[in-house]
C-alpha cells in the first residue's frame, strides 16, 4: 500500500495570502515526511452551528484562491460542496470534491459531484454505520465515476460528543475504495461551546496514530497558524508549527505498518 | 395548551388519487378524535438509503397534488424541502415547509425557508442535542419569520438505531416554539434492511403516547393503506386502518394531560 | 391492568426517625392517589462514585429500620442487595429484594436472591438491551421463584449520560413479568459532578408520565425532604413536598391509559 | 516507556493440561516477540449472559491450576475476582487480581482486592467515562496499595454493541497508573447471539494496533486453540496459532511508537 496522502489546509479560507502562507508550510512538512499532499480549504461554511459564525469568501473568490494555490504549488486542491449546482464550477478547479458528512445521503449532490469526473471524498455521516457507506459510494459510482474516497470523521456518541470507531476503516475499505481518516473533525465536540463547536486538539495525533496503525490511505488534518483565533473549527485544528513533527511521527508508523 | 395538531399523510406521494384517498381517511379520523390536521406528503425523497429507492413525483406534479388536496379538503398542507431554490415554489402552495433532519444545520436552506413567511417545521438532526436546536431556529427567525416548529424524530444510538429522548420535548419547548413529535421516523432503523431503512411500526403508538403524556403541540404520523408495499418508510408507517383508534386514544391522553 | 404500585423512599437510609417521617408522607400521598405503595431504602450504598460518599447504616441497623417501618405502616419493604451472602438476611425482613443495575448479570447474586422466595426487582443494566433481560430473569426463575419484576432505569448514552428508551417497557413486558420504571435513576448523570453523580430532578415527572402513558406496573421514585443535602442521589430525588401532586397527576394518566 | 506486557490465556480455564498447553504456546510467542507475559485464566465466569453458559472449574481447582502454571513457567498469573471474600485466597496465588468491568464501582470488592497487596487491574465499566476511573483507582489506593492498572475494554454504544475510544488511553494514563488495552472484550457484541455474547475476532488485531500506536503499557488478549468450540467468549478470542505473528507485528509498532 502507498504512503498516506495528506489532505491539509485551514478549515475556512481567509485570503489568498493566508492560503499561500499555509500551503508553503504544509508543502515543506509533507515533503520532509515524504508524503504526497493535497491543499484543502472551504470557501463557504454552510452549516455553522449558529448564524453568527463567519461563512467565508464565497464560491467565486474561493475557487480563484484554490486555482492560484494549485498553479503556484502544483498540488491537487480539495473543497467541499453543499448544493448540486455548485459541483460543476467547483469541479472545474478542484481535483477532489468533498461531500460533507451531514449531506452524505443527499442523492442529487452525490450525483452532481460524481458527474464532474473529479475524485469525490465522501465523509461518513455522524449518524451512519460504516457498512452503510457503500450506498453513498454507489450513488457516485452510478455516474460512471469510481474515483471515490470514504472518510471516517467520528460518529454520534450521546449528545455533543463523537467517538472514532477504528473498525470503520477496514469495514469501509472492503468497498475497494481508499479510506481517509479525518483527524480534525473526529475530535470535534458538536455544540460543545454553546453557539459553536468545541474540540479536543490534544487528541488529533492520538487518533491519527491509531488510524495510521490500522491502515489509512489518507489523513485529513486542518491546520492554522493561530487556531484559537481562527474563524472556524479552531478548537480542533492543529497548530501549523506542530505539523512537521506530527507528520514525521505518523510517517514512521505508516512506513512500518504498511510493510507488515 | 391546545389539543395536538395531527400532521399525517404518506411518506412518499404516489398520485393525486392516492393522496385524496388517504386525506379522506385522515380527515375522518382527525375529526372523530377532535384534532386539527395537516396533510403531509413528500414529492421527492432526496436522501434514500440507496439509489434504487424510488424518489417520487417530482416538484411540479407534487405541488399540484398538494394544492388540490388543500383546495378539496380545506386543510393546511406540508412538504419537505431539500435545496434553497425549492423553498419559494413550495412555499407558494404549502402552509408548512419542513426541514429534513439531516439538513437542519444548512444555513441557506433555513434562510430560504424562513423567507417564504410560511410556518417552518425543523426536524432535529439525529446528531444534535435538543438544546442546540435553538441555533437552527435562530437562523429561520433571522428572516423575520417566527412561525417555527421544532420536531423530535429520534437520536443516533449506536449504529442502525435511534432512541427517543422525551426530555427533548420540554427542552426544545423552552425556546417558546411549539414542539412536534414525529412518531414515524422515531421508530426507524436506519440502514436496518441493508439498502433500505427498517422500522418498528409496533412502537409508533408507544412513543406517541409518551409524547402526548409529556406534552406535545403536534404529532407527525405517516400512514398508508398497505405499508408493507409502500414505496418508502413502509416498515415504520401506521396502517391507515389503525389511525382512527390510535388517534382517539392519544386524544384522550392529550385532553387529560393538557388539563393537569 | 392494576394501578401502578409506588416504590418510594430515600435513596440512602439515614435513621429510623427519618425513615418514619418519610414513610408517613409517602403513605399519605399514595393513599390520596389511590395507589399501593412499598417503602424503599438502602442501608449500604455499595457502589458510590467515590470513596468519600457515605455508605449508610449497614445491614443490621438497616434491616431493623425496615422491619420497624413494615410493622408500623403495614407496608411491604424493599432494599437492594450486593452480595449473595446478604440475600438471606435481607430476605427475612424485606418483601422485595432489588438487584442493582451494575449487578444484573451476577449469577450468584440472582440465584441467592431467587432462593429467598421473595419478589425480586432486577434493574436493567445501563449496558444491557431490554430484550436481554430475559436471561437475568431466567436465572432467578431457575430457583423456582417467578416473583420477578424487571426495571428500566436508563441506558448508557455516550459518557456521563443516560437515556430512557420507552420501547423497553413493552419489550420487557413480553417476558410476562411486571415492569417497573425507575424515574429517579433514569435522570442520573453518572459522574456528572466529578466525584459524585449528578441528576436532572426536573425531568422525574416528565419521564414518569411517559412511562405511565406507555404502561408500567410500578413506579420507583426516591424522595427526600431536602434533596440538596441528602447523603446520596440528591440531584435526582424528588422533594417529598412535591410527591402528592405528582402522584395524583400520574394516577390520572394511569387510570386513563390502563382503561384504553 | 517499557515494551507492552502481554496478558494472555483462555477466557475460561478448562483443565491444568489445557492451561499448560496454552501457556507453552503463549510463552513461545511472547519470547519471540520479546515481550514480558502474564498468564490469565478465569476459574469462574460469574456473569454469563445466560444460566446455560458454563461457569468453570471453581476457585479451589482454579487456583491450583494457576499456581502450577506459575511454578512451571515462572510467569506471573492473573485471575478475576467477583466477591470481596474471594480476594484473599486468590491473592495468595495470583500476582494480579482483576476487577471485572461490571464491578468496577463495587467499593468492597475494590478494597478487598487492594488489601491483598497484589497488583490490581481494574477494567473500565462499559457504562463509565475514562476520566471517572480515577475514583475506582482511589478506592484501591486507599488501602495503601498503588499497584494499579486501568484497563479499556469497550464502552456501550447503543444496544448489543461496544465501541473502543482510544482517547481513553491517554486520559486514563493521566492518573499515573499504567493502562491496559483489552483487545478481546473490546470486540465483544454483548447479547449479540441471543443467550450468549457475540464477537468480532477479525478486529482484535485492528484495535490492538491502534492501542499500541497510541501507547499502552499492556495488551490483554484471550486465546484458544479452537475458539469456535471454547466454553466462553469464543467469538472474540484469537486462535493461538495466530498469536505469534500478531504479537510480532504489534511489537514492531510498539518499539517504534515508544521511541517517538
């Protein structure tokens, strides 16, 4: 099996300069860990806990930023899509379109995403069993597009809490599609801060280690130079300064376990 | 407090004749139980478990059926909406627009629904705590529309299972908005039949009794003349033949508990 | 079906005078609501969250208090047992022996309890499905004692939380044994106060109403004249002052629903 | 940190010959993987799902078998205790006494175990949060015995299911006590086979890898030469033939991650 692919970037896109600054650091960290990488950013946070949360740059500006990053760094780029009508424009720029977890059963969105021919990363709904993700994949595959990834990002566990079930990785891998572990959203505490979502940044590496030891095709890690002041998902983003060391440790585990 | 309002109809709209046949029986049962009623039907099942599931009549035909039922029976009608762009046309016909549980955090959908000025029934996501529904309501209310209902329909409980927490009714009622109990989807077993969703029809009345005893402004019950052969949600729909007796028992509990 | 039987008393026995004071008030409230009642008290809290929690009077003094209450009030009495060796002495005094939820699979305890010939109230473990309680009952029944009650008291729901599943009542009733709803422990928040267990007293009546509407043979309610200063389970005990009104409301629902 | 200690043996002790046969194979596998090992066996399965399940050799014979294994192999031995009165005799033979998960809050059992001076392995209840295990440890420590281990073995996740939360390992390690991961009971499906407990043997290594990558002081693995015909926990025991290869892979991950 190939080394894990890193999918990294800020939760919410802030500006081209900000994206460029993070991409430089992610590129250096990924290169030092000898892992391929994809730049990830969201131009629209469409399901913030509360209306007061910032939503982002919007599609037009956002796709421009992503195309610039792609051009400058030569890296693939990923963004998430929330409506069928957004898939075609996002697919013109992005190498990977991501289906948000809440939307993983919305047939029209899955079909529209699939029809772009781009790779599609489907996040497993917090309400879904891993063995049921095959039905989401089938919807995309029905468009003739089998470039599908299935992503574990935590499952509802009582109120305001998620739990990561690592059996989900081999179970979803039985579909034959590569499996992604999202180490950022797996440590979310939904609604844990009243009008916004809390998180447990201190467990990002813990869960990522588990995922790599079990076997994962890709790791999804959101990162920021100042998570505590980031516009969204700050409590669960990894400080960019920590990324190089974390990636190297994870790469060592990955190299070992993929060879076992 | 007023008697509970019944929201009833088939899960999936099949035809005008079929809707009319059910509406007649629902009207008779609601009248006999002395409860107001709303006709409910979905013209598009946008998040079927699998692609093979039938999706329904589509928006144009569906809204025509609903407007006919409304005209013939003089009853309010409800349907669910899945994309912001569908809210305005659905709002021209429907008295109540319903936000599906998976979509209860999609800001654009909540805003577009709110802007129709129609009453909005927001289903609580299976992944959401009842105290977090206030943020969904706030999104709708930000449009100046405070005709909001909050609906309990079960919470994720391990894989392929839901549980109904009856504390959710008084907790959501603290918002000041009326609370609805959906006795049909609360007995769903998501993914419980492989490519489709299972259900426990035998507990519809059990859970509805609990809701009425605790106090609910409305009951949501899907019903069909032949649930085992219905195009969707058959395992958890109540046979229409049982509706009159169930409604009467529930009305007696409602009359008692609202007077306590 | 017969009216619900009330099982009530303090969580932890404090003294004969205290037990007598509560028993008088419980007797009056039960009589006013026209329900039979059982006095309940624990002489040993054997599984406190922390070692600092008070454990109680001990078996000898405790059984003396219970026998006095029984003699003075002519009521049946219930206590919980934690080791096989305690069943015989407790069974000499008590009409009902209760198996704590954590211990509902301890075969020796169930057998020793069954062998007393007394009625046995088995609490469903927080970790157990309602359909699995038949195996606990079978252990007791194997002693030739079929005077068994099965008691719902909440199920683990993430960390530090319980949820009450009202489907459990009809499911456990399929065994043919009477089902009890414990409205006190169902509102516990295990570990919710660090070294002790929290609770949501405000939902005792909410959940008890649901249980009575669904159908329950007995209600278990712990009560105290000053719950906030009680030695255990204060956060979820009902103030004794509230008991008469609560019981009357519940009796009205019970009378109605048992006649439906 | 030291290499993980292996705790292995059959779920249920069958005979001295059987124990010896397994101990030989475990010794060889542990030695080949360069890990210290402890022989584990239960002489009394005190909480079988159903009364029909076999309970084992009993204390007297069981302790004899354990003392023979200890003498012949020079290894430490572990057994589980279910009543306070069993701790002293079990403590005369065993190096480690284990508190079953269901009993992790039974104060008298924890105290009696602590008083033996032996190391105490406390399994985390399926109903308990990892941060609440400190209270169980404190009960043992109050006896002056701080040779305590805290063991993750899965948490209730809906009905008939467990989930392993790997955040629990670092959280419990904050107590300063070594943490054990029980890879056998973490793949149990409680009640999953009607009157007995099911399991997912295929995930033993998956979860053990995750535990070792996250960091664990010990691994608990039940094993048998013919799990499908073992008297208990067959569905989740690892075939002894697979143990050498599994241990070696886990040892390599352990060597790497303990050095990171």
